[in-house]
């Protein structure tokens, strides 16, 4: 019997691993491809960056619906449908003829990705026995950290060898494998009773998120204190406020904010948002620095980024094993301190920075992320009753994706702003871009430092877990 359970555990992990890997990889690969898009379509950085932020925004905006669809139709069915949609969008993206068409196709990809990530997380908690969930979620997280390790290298190789369309061709066999594994290995999950879909809530969330992202992305060109920027941001915040208020009042919400009454989950959600800022600061800034400032190609950029991501991949399962012995708080605190140290050192970037320096300190940052990521997620999700785990994972992914997309938009604007300041002082363009990247790394320290006290709020998790046993 135990052997059968062990086989089922690894089969389920295998099935969700592929899908989550695919969804995350399509963020990291396109980061490396941004300069190629700029050259191919004669686009500037803010426009080309929408191939990344548009994907992430769509993934975040649709994430609230994942909980509803999973509860209504069953999470296995939702996962399979999202994988098939992702496969089709990847195939069509090969034929993009302009930066605008590519952005639209990437947004469609993001919609399906936004359904994949919360579905796979929920499937771990719904189909794996509780005593193995911490280890299971660490392996689920491993798929998300292997993607940044392999994605940039694959992207660089295919861009240099066959051009940017090859990025989307490589999705096809991975998506096909994920569809097969999900169909064969994941147990069926029950569909729920019929309930109305909250379309007005989805529209409020989606439009509000787009407007807020636009305000962040265009703030440098419009002026951060201009009436246009403040007006767009103000409308966005009103729409998002109306969305939250609506979800709290209606009988069948798209996003069930009542999960926030579980305090450990609420604290973990805040920490997840901070971790997203730290993670995507590096994922966005390092490729831009290596290619725009130091002149490396896409493949070289991927190879330089790979050691750090491999460190994260190596230590993520180790963190899963340590979790049962230490609880979440020590791991999260250690990870945040290590991330702060690595980010501070990356703040020294300039045109003379060596490759060894970049590899060492990006590896340090990724070690910190590996120590934080799974403990933050499991500390919150394990506090949620299994019957509403889908809503909790949907809210978790909505917050992460929204914060990450806003962070990239803000980092892009800050990078352009700081570069223009250095250029105005007479600094050469490549050097200006390099120093600006270092400045933005320093700015990314602020939420990490602020988040340090939050790690102590999860210190009682082990005792509570034992009572729940």
C-alpha cells in the first residue's frame, strides 16, 4: 500500500511539473529575447517589454478565475484545457508579423498560463496526502526554478541558431508531454455545482490591472507626477477597489477574499509579493545589463545566468526537507538576508563589472530565493482547508503575477529614467545603462528589508502543523 502511494506521489508530481515548468519558462525565455524583438520589429524597449509584462499581466488577471473554474469543472479538466490552449497559442505565435501582434499572442498565452499555475498548485494539495505536501510543493517549486535555469540557455541557443520564432516551437513538445502526463497520471477531481460566473468582477480586475500597469510602464515618458499618470493610476485603483468590494459582497465570488481571514495565509501572501519583486528584478535586469551594456549575445546571456538558476534548483528540494525540521520562519529569514546581501552587491554594476562577479552574486540571490520560496507558499497554503485550496492558490498566483508585472514595468521605467540622468551628465550610453541597472537593484532592496519582520509572524507554523497532523 505504501509503495502504491509512493508511486502515485511521483506520478502526480511528474504530471504537474511539466505544466508549471512550461508556464514559468515562457517568462524567462522571453526576457532574453527582448533585444531580438527590438531588432526584428524595430521597437523600443518599453514596447518590446510588453511581450513580458503583457504575458504576466494576463496570467495575473485571469488567475482569479482559476479558482472558480476549478471548483465548477474540476481542476484536472481546467489544467488540461489550459495546456491545450497554451499549445495552440505557441504554434500561432510563430507567425507574428509585428510587435503588436506578438504582444496580443503573448497575452493569450498568458491567459492560459494564468490557469496552469494555480491549477497545478491546487492539484498538489488536493491529490497528495498532507504529510507529503511540503515536499510535494517543494518539487512543484523546483519546476518554477529549473525554468529560469534552462529557459535562457534554450532561448539563447534557438535565437542565435534559428531566430526568435524557435522560442515558440520549443514549447510544443513540452506542452504535448504535459498534456499526456496530466491525462494519464492525475486523478480526477470532482466538479462542483453550477454557479454563476462573475464576469463583471473579472472585467474590473483585468481593466484595473492593465491601467495600473500602464501608469507604471509609461510613468517615465509621461512624468511620474503628471496629471496623465496620476489620473490613469487613480482610475485603476478605483476599479481594483470596486473589484475587491464586489468579491466580498456577492454570493459566488470569482476570488474568495475570505481566505485572508487565515492570518498565516495573509502573511505568506505579503511575503510572496515581496519575493516576486526580488525574483523578477534579477530576471529582468540581468539580461538587459549583459546584452545592452556589455554586448553579449542571447546564448552567452543564458549561459551566464544558468549557474545562479541551477543553485536555486539544487537547493529547492533541500529546503523542502529542511522545512519539516526547522519550520518556515528560519528558512524565510535566512533567505531574505541572503537576497538582501546579493541585491546590494549587484547594486555595484557598471561597465567594468566582470562575468565572475555577476555569476557569484546572482547565485547568492537565487540561493536566498530557494530558501524562501517553498516555505512562504506552504506556510500559507497549509493553513487553508482543502475544500477552498483552489481559491487560495488562485489568490496567491493573482497577487504574485500582478506584483511581478507591475515590478517589471516599474523597473523598466526606473532603468530608462536613471539611464537618462547618467547620459545627461555626459556618461557614454552603455555605461549609463550599466550604472542604471545597478541603481535599480538597490531600489529593489527596499521591499526585502521591509519584509524581514514578517518572517517572524510564521514562527508558530510547526506547532500548529503538529496539531493538525
